[in-house]
C-alpha cells in the first residue's frame, strides 16, 4: 500500500510554484504495541468520553474545544472560528529565507518529512526550487500547517526530492543555564585526557545505522512468542553492579585495557559479513492460541506446541495484542 501524505498543497519560491505532497520520513508502526485488556475476561478495554460532572457519555458532535481561563471556566472556540483565522500556509509552503544549516541549533529539530511533486505537473518548477537550494548550499526556511498548527519547516535537497524538518519555536526550547549552573568546574589532567582519547580511538568508526539493533524490541518479540508457544518463564536475576568508581584514573586505565582485549577478537572477525539483526527482531507475531480469559493469561487448551519459525511481515500484522 502506498504511503499516505500528511499534507498536500503548494511549494512557492517567489513566483515559482508547484503542487507538492508531504510524507513522514520515519515510522513507529513496526514497533510492538499493546492493547489494554481485562485480566478477568481477556476482553479489550475501551474508553468513552464522558461529562466530568454528570458522568454521562457525550456524542462527538457535541464536543468542542475550550480554553481554560479559570477553575471550571472555559472559552469555547468552534471549528468555524479556527478556520476563519487559518493562515495561507494551510495550503502553501512559502519559502521565506535561506540560512546556513550550521545556524540551526539541534534542539530546534522535531521530525523529518519527505517533500515530493504531487501529480504529473510541476516537476520542472520543483526541480528549479530544489537545485536552487542545492546550489546555494543552504537550507530553505518556510511555514506549513499540520494538525491545525503552523510549523516552521527547513527544506534541503535529498536525492531527487526535498527533506523537510519541522522546527520548534523559541518558546518551546528551554535554556540550558538553569540546568548546567550546578555542574562543578573540574580541572581535567592531561593524563586523563590522553587515556580517554585512546578509549575513544578504539571505539571510533563510521556511522552505520543498519548495524543498530533494538534489543528491547527483540526481547518483546521473544517474550510474546514464548508465551504463545507455552514456554514457562522464569524471572531473571538482577544484574550485578560494578560499584562506585573511587579512582577515576584507575577506571580509565581499566577501560582502556578492556578495549584492547575486546579489540583482539574483533580484528579476527574483520572481513566477515555484518551480523544480521537479532533473531526474532522485526518478525511477525503469530496469533496467540485460545481466546478470552485463557488467552489473556497465555494458557492453551492443548499441550504447548513448538513455535513455528517467524516470518517477516508487514507492520500491521506484526503488532501484538
């Protein structure tokens, strides 16, 4: 199924305009998610919108937005009133300025999107805007309305398209001084820095996101597959702690020695193909046998069977619950 655009409208640079669509560049749908269920019946829990005072359920058409100004006092704002103040950026991303990418503080970054031409027309205008941004080696700053709120968006070329990153407003970013004022001024010796640099050099490499493994996600899938197949689970012992570090210099030396020992096996393994993701990670969770109260407790009417080998599946069929 083709991805669904979060927003459609126009991208404009002065008099150059083209229809575009905005798609989310990231997704959480492949992660394991849970439903809340009744322990006694195994039935899913649902929530109803009720009046806080009367306790009666309220129909969707009777629910409006309200801004709280005092205890139990709200200013009602209707959808029509919100539509009346809608900005031009509801339908158009207007490029206001170009700035160096290094000028954008990482704290202002929210999430990335892909911006592409919408339909068969406007590809020429889109290419002109994209290549203009690329040739300037800068980031284009514009505005876009998503979920009824206007956002600042930074646009930069990415392959044949544009990547747009939503930015926070200044009032959304907290200053660091109130958090950092309590940090003590410590003089770090050259010997400590040298040892720390050696450790960093041993751990240095290139950024390869495909090597990252979501260990918790893999553990969740393994847990659910074991419960599905009737495997009894035992609680793990609490991990042992290394204790408090008394001598920082000694800790650095021990760390460096440990890195050198681990580097030896790694050197032998060099040249081999990268290790695949952890077993079970991003694998389909087959339906849990049984239903109702038995399913909620992970029980089965029959003797536990050996779990079938999981197969890769789409994000929707992979969700638990």
